C-alpha cells in the first residue's frame, strides 16, 4: 500500500481522522504531531508571502515572447 497522508485531530481523548478512509484492522500508522503556533513557520510563511507579492508587484518587468531565447 502506498503512503497516504490523512488530516486528523486529537479531540482530547482519541485521534480522529478528518476524512473517511477504509483501513483494515491492525494496519500500521505513522502519526506526526503538528504544533499550533509554530512561530518559525509563521515567520517563514509571512516572508514567503512578502517575497511573492514583490515578485508580482507593480514594479515587475513585463516580458514578451521577443525576450525569450
């Protein structure tokens, strides 16, 4: 079986899958815990969004087919 990622959450008592999926009994699972409020991740996403906005801002040069080599 190929690796499949499925969103899930912990309700305080059990891990609950956020999507319906057929899993056979005793299927091995790998659980990754994603911490809320990961400041490094938030900083990275903010920086990436700013860089993306700069890349497509009003000052961006418009290239034409004549510019292609």
